[in-house]
C-alpha cells in the first residue's frame, strides 16, 4: 500500500486487485469446453468494482461477452472503449432503441411490441437488430413462458430487421442443483429450446447457467455461461465455496482523520449509543459512513483492522464518517493510532481478515449487496 497512488481528495477508498480478477476469470474459463463461451456480468458497475476497468481486465484473459442491466451501463462501456458483444439482461422501453442500435447493445426481448419496434428501428438504421430471447421457466420475473416460445417466434421472426442471437433462462435456485425446482427449470428450458428447433427456428447461443450453476452443474453449460459474483472472488453459496476457491478482488480502506481520548462516561456519535468505559480508550475517526456503503445497522457491531488487530467500531455510523475504539487492557496492548494511519474495513491486514461475507451476515444480507454498496461513492484504486 505504501507505493500505490492514494486518493487525493478523501481518505477512504476501494482497492481493486486486477490480478485476482484475472485469475478468477481464468478459473471459470478453465471449466468450459473449447467451444463454450464466457459471458461476464458487469452490471451495477461490475458489482461495485468499476465496469470499464474490470471489463478490460476480463477481456484480456478471455471474456467473450459482457452483460449489463441497463442501457446506459452498456453505453458507458462503449464510451470506455469496450468493443466486445454486450447483452442487455432486460427489455428496455421502446424509446431506448436508437441507443441500442447506435452502440451495438443486444437487448433481451420478451414482448412482441418491443421486438417489432426494435426491428423497425434496425431497418431504418440500415442494420439488423440482434436480440436474445428470455424464456420464463419458473423464476417468474421476465421472459416468454416456455410453452409459448414457438408462437412468440412466429410473431416476430418474420421481420427482416430482427435476428435471434441467443436464447436463455435464469435459475432461481441454482445453489441447490439437486433440488426439484432447479431440475424443473432445466427440463422446461430444454423443452422450449427443442420446440423452437423442431419448428425450424435458430436459437443462436443457448445459455442458462449463472455463477452457482456454472460451478456446480456440468450438464447445463450449453453454448455459454453467465458468471457474475464469482468473478469478483465472492462465493454465490456455501456449496460453491466448497467446490472452487476464489480470490476476493475488493478491499475497503481508510485513513484516520482524528484521534482523541474522551473522559470516562463521554458519549460517541449521534445518540451516544456508546460511552467511554473506565479503561483507557482512544477514539479514532475515519471518513467512511453509510453513504459510502457502511450500513448504519452495523453500528457498535462490527470490527475494523488496525495494525493487524481487530478493533471495535463504536457509536452510530454517520453518513460520511464513523469511529472506532482502541481500548488498552493489561493483556492486550495495541499501539495508539496516529493521524493518517491506515484502517482496513474489508480485506486483509497481516494475518487478520474481514470478509465481505462476514459483513453481509452482520447486515442480514448477501455479499452482492455489500460489494455494490461500497462501489457507489468511494474512489477506486486499481492495483
């Protein structure tokens, strides 16, 4: 950390380890056959890790396609110099069609109205609009019902401005590949693909595997897999963690902006939910709060790392700042902190580590949300 370029405007930041990211991508590529493709999901600014920089690193080690959640996420990738195919994992409003065509972003399609408008727009632009068909197999979120795909294709594929580049579904319970619900979705997807092919429709790239399915089920990888959270070194479920180790890509750090020694009984932060006990306590402030992704629900419940030691966060977490306490005891002596010392909120410091999963458990959520939250406002430092 001593040699890397530090943020100049605020003493809190996210570190992104591009080496770990590339190794994770290679690990997923190694699961695939020579003709199978890897679609890297980089929606939500690459789950908070920075979409453009991550896409560049991923593409350098074999990413074949990128998937986003919004039109503007795709536009920003193009403006950042990303030339690989981009799949939009939803059907946007009709008004977005000019941007899709201008920036070569393939939409997901599941309504006739949008599909035909997209085809008309493509003809007017002198091109063909490639799309992926979403198939509803049980998630009950988006897609054409698996029993209606042939009728749907007949309703739109006559249009000379449309070309089906792929078909896909999304699993709701891929953390349990032996479960009845997962197997039912697989069966329904197979039936839909077979029905379209029997009716003479080209399905293009067939894909259904998300991160856990890619790791746990070798039979459903088809032509392509869509991997998201695992690329960033975060496990999608316990079963996957036992199957394939990954390297965390994100760390969160800050520098101390103030230290003080309040008198016994003095309160800390809003509401005085923490008061200084009898023992000698140093209260340290860092510029990191709930607007940066450090949820207020963690107040007085989480640790941070200082000089390889766990120390307790104290007082209510504020919007932009929080405090922690260095408390000396006869058997546990921690050197007092100084202005500018580095604190680790997520990541490793010496032999100690605080993981995204630990913080997710304290918050009662999943690691996906924690990573996205930290990526919203904090400046990113790429290693």
